[in-house]
C-alpha cells in the first residue's frame, strides 16, 4: 500500500509544481503563490517521511561533524 501512496504523492508533487509554475508565469499574487508552494512543500515532506529520507530525522542520526573555525582577516597598514 505504501508504494501506491508514493506514486500518488509523486503525481501530486508534479501536478502541484506545474500549478505553481503556471501561477508564477501568469503573475499571480504572492499570497496565492505562497499558499500553493506551502501545499507543494507539504506533499514533498509527506513523501520524504514515507520514503524514510526526512531531512530532520537524518540530521539527528548524523555521525560526522564539521569543525567550524573563525575567519581571521588581517589588515596591513603602510606608514609613509
């Protein structure tokens, strides 16, 4: 059953993406576009959870890390 749900969500994502592109090309109001984009993102989130590729879940189980260091700028002054 989850395979059918994946197919349905994939089709919904494609259709919603086309709808968003159409609204943007027509110059629709930002609030209308934002509402449709939010729906598209919700579909994508549901698909990610269903596939087990939810970004939030993968960040929690991440075993490697990146060491962040401060960037140092040095200024050279010339005295004449």
